[in-house]
């Protein structure tokens, strides 16, 4: 099977992109020789915690997190990240926020990605207010593309409320994501579903492949309003 050299996961706050990046890295590490996970999330850096890094390193997944990215006036791509982009012997997975700072950080990699075999995925969660409808999803896509200077290659449907997710949430949100994808002319790469719901997934009327997701943290916004 042929995999892209670089896979980017980005989306609005609460999209679940980091959980997806972790799970995809774990999945990919069983199929290729070397996987590196790059944390470019400026606002909500996940991998600053040593125990989280250790968990992945024990699974032969290397983690790169530029330590001063959040303090930089203009987020830049560090030498370590550039090595990932130019080393054809590794498969890089990039986790980056869809906010303005994240998109700028991603945009600083524009020249590094030219000529590379990469894919950029918009992670969509209709349980979040700014991507709860078709117009919101399209707006999120356009804003990120404008700021990053990169174009999306696909959408990942990741409808969830963390461990509070029910099958009905996916049933209600899937048609919204489907319509948005059609209007944008982008394929839905897969439907991410919390692994606890897999036994019930046969009841879902979906066309795309299901990608099971193991949750390592409940989203911080679950207990917040909005």
C-alpha cells in the first residue's frame, strides 16, 4: 500500500484532530518502518507532557514539538520539522490548529511542502458551534486555506462529544458533512468513530470507511459552554 510522505490534520478547536493524529500515527506505524508525529498546535499543544510522549515512543512513534513555537512573533518551521518534510525514509504526521496562529505556522511550511507527496485533511466535528452546519464547515476550510496557502485534499468526519458520544450524534451530523464535502468538491477520507461505538456502527447508513478511534483524553470543551 502506498502512503503519503506527509499527512496533515487540522481543524477548528474541538474538532478532535489531535486524537486523530495519535490514532493515525499508531495505525500507520504498523504498516511502515518509521513514523514521526509533529505537534504544530500553537494554542493547545498536546505533547508537552512527557508521559504522553513516552507512550508514543514506546510504540516506535517519534514525537517532535518545537518548544518555543507559541512564544514566536511569527510561527516558523524549525530545523527538526524540516528534516521530517525532506526525509523520504520517514512518514510525517502533522497536528496543527485551524486558528489563525496555527494556519500561519502551517503556511510557513508552504515552500517546504512544494513538490512533496502530502495530504491535508480538514477534521470536522458538527458538535462544535462553528462547524455545526454546511456554511460553517465551508468557511473553516476557506479561512485555513487562505492563511496557510495550502489546499485541502479531503475531509475527515469526526463527529463526537468525547466519551459522551452517541450513535445519534453521528447519524445527525453525517449528512451535514456529506453535503459540505460535496459543495467543496472534496472526498470524505473516512468516518472516525469512538471504538466503544463500533459494535453499533453497522446501523449507520454511511458510504465511507470507518476508522476506529481510541480516546486518550476527554475534550476540555465538554465541560464548557459553547
